[in-house]
């Protein structure tokens, strides 16, 4: 059954499909290069006008899933945590009124 993958990430995607799927079930997903991978339906995100959107996560090992979409995602070692804007500036002191 044809589906459209949106919001791609290295662990899965959101898919839009005109069929009801069961959360927790495992489906085969095939990309445009005709490569298949198993994915679990983790949630139903929306359902409007006969099209349902589901969140899926790959159940295969990360090596096989890592290049499924044909996109280079950053590795965990490349991800940097930016300081929060709230921690970068000082907050003004407030005076307690009696």
C-alpha cells in the first residue's frame, strides 16, 4: 500500500497513509531505492480527510537503518548542547514586599 514518508529522521519517520494501522504493529517500509526495513508503528499523530499520519521507528539495527533514507544524519558525537538562553543571562533580583 503506498504511503508518503515525512519528517524523516535516523530512527524512523512520520508516514501518511489512507489505511488504518495498529499502534504497536510492525510493518515493512520500502524506500525509493527498493530497500525494505521493518518499522514499528509507535503512535497515530493525526487523521483527517481519510489520510492518517503515524509515527514509526525502525526495529532493525542502527547500521542498516542509518542510511535507509539516503540522507546523512549527524552522529551523536557531532551533536552539541547549546547553552540555554535563560542560563546565559542573569535574572534580576526581586525584592520581597512586606
